[in-house]
């Protein structure tokens, strides 16, 4: 019985996340992101780092962070990849998700 009620809550959280994601996808002036809804209902947006240049990846992340009013952090790992992360809220006070981006060093040894 307890597991059944947990599943009900998880599905409710996912439905709520789906509604938020619908709102976010209506921002036609922002770059496309890959979006994921976790079992818990948390939403993660990931900026494209496969087909976009490092500058395009950063601009997409910064545009979304700005629109969502997010404070974001940046760190560089030991391999030189830059990781950007910004939690966000949507029509409520508690975080509902985060956006992120990874900017990989260029192959030619130049800056990302």
C-alpha cells in the first residue's frame, strides 16, 4: 500500500513537471535545449555541446539562465572542460529543476 501511494505522488510530480516544461518550450526566442523529466519530477535542460560551438553552447546556457532568473555557477575540471549549472524555479519558490552545459576544450589546444 505504501509503495502504491509513492507511485501516485511520483506520477503527480511528473505531470506537474510536464506542465512546466510546456511553458518553457513556448519560449520561441531561446535556443533549443535537451530536456529531461526525472522520476521525481525534477526538470533538467542541457545545452547542446555536440553540434554547437563552445561560444554557442555558452550563449544558449546564459540566455536560458537569464530568462529563468537563475544564479549560475561555473567550474573547470582537470581535463579543461567547463561545467555550467543553474537551478531554477517556476511560478513557485522551490527549485523545480536546473539547466546545465558542458563546454569541452577544442582539439587544437585553443580555449573553449
